[in-house]
C-alpha cells in the first residue's frame, strides 16, 4: 500500500463503556437478565447510571476498539463518530485521544445524549450490558471529512453502525472519497444479527465498495445463507480483494482471489473475556497490511492482539500491543 499520514481512519458507533460491579440483587431490582445485552432508552440509561456504584468509564464501540488497538501497536489512527457535548461525550473524546487517536468529529449540540453501554459485572464474572445508542446513530454524511478520509491508507467501517439510513449514506460517501483518492475501504460485518437485518445491503456494499472484509465464521455464513463454511469462503473471495475470517480457537483464514492462508490462534493461558477479540484482530491485521507485510504475518499480528484482549476484562489493551507482538 502507498504511504499516507494515517494508516487507518475508522467510522463507527462512539459509545462510552461504564463498567461497575454489582450483585444479583441489583440486577433483579432493575429487571435485568444476567449475561444479556439490552437496548434501552435515555430515561432508563440515566436511571441505571445514577444507581450504579463506582465505575470505570472508557471510550468504546467496535471500530473505536480497533482504532485504539492500532494506535497501541504503533500505527497512526483516526476516528469518525458522533458524541453529544455532554460529560460522557467529553469522556469519550479525552479517552480515545489519550490513546493516540485523532478524533476531529464535532460534538452534537442538541439531540440525544452520548451513547453508553452500562456494564454490570457480578461476582461470578458475568457481564450484563444495557446499551443506549443515543447520539452515535446521528452520524451523517456531513460528518465525513473528505480530507480526513483521503489522508488514510484504509477507511474502516463498522457494521454495527449500518442501521440508520444517514449512516448508510455516510458509509457510501466515505467509500467513494477513499476510492477516488486511490485508498482502500474495509468493513467489519460486526454481528450475525446485523447481517440478517441488512444482508442484501451488505452484499451490495461488499461487492461494490469494500476491498478488505472482516467477519467471523457465523457472520460470513449468514451473509451467504449457508451452513457450509468452505462455500462461503469460495463466494467471498470472488467478491472482494481480501477477506479475513476469524474462527475462534481454530484461528483465522485469509483469502484473496489467488491466495488462501490459514493462521493459528495465538495461545492464551486463560480466556477471561472474549469481548473485543474480533475488533483487535482487525487492528493487528490492518497494522500489518498497511506495512505491506505478508498475509500470514498480518494474521499472526491480529491473532496476538486478539489473544491479549481475551486474557483480561475489557476491549482495550492493558499493555502496549507493540511490545506484546515483539515479545
């Protein structure tokens, strides 16, 4: 790939993760199903937030995790996402900027509050999540800065953001700007539920706008409505320049029109929390790709980054990934 001021600019849901310890009685009092993820409205988000104990607040969101991981590896990274001009919006901006990421998107001055995922961790290590999407779904084509997109080797799109029509338009605008500048476009399918909701739109997006696709096995087979993994791989390699498909403990498979590379999963002493594994695999892979490393090495770095994340709670690195991949 050609050099550029930024390796990757990500576009995604700008969400603040608020993590706090709680007991089963707290979950019962607030009618929460332990271990589940629930979408909630702003009023309920405020009520739960007020009742929660002391917590850790950090910028989150799938693409945000990938971009922060890339910065931890030593890459140059930027981010586009929508927050409100409120306390949690300031938390998000400070946190992702402190991670070494450039985040120029202006905050909304009206409308819903900054998105947050309220995570209650019970003594048995179960994570119960309550997500208010808020301001992040207000991202529009107006938030896509052409100069910013043109300055990145790769523009990375988060499938979770694909629900709102304005976000879909923002994706298409970003892809068109990137390709006009001779840059690459990457997409993460994010979740099988996203694929089921937007299957045809994702197929059109992948075939018409995406150069590098990230998916796990379930997402890829859902995209092609098949239970046959090999068949899904055969189809995707005809649609896009490059696809990296993760398979949990089986590692990953990276395919192009002319090449197929199997990469083993990196060993982990103990799996603590798989949240963010796919996000950090993408970070490692893109770090290698933007340095023109062989596909097997891109996958190896992705696997090492994912292994670091699943060894602890949370979807952001606890130690320098640059040091981790050299160890």
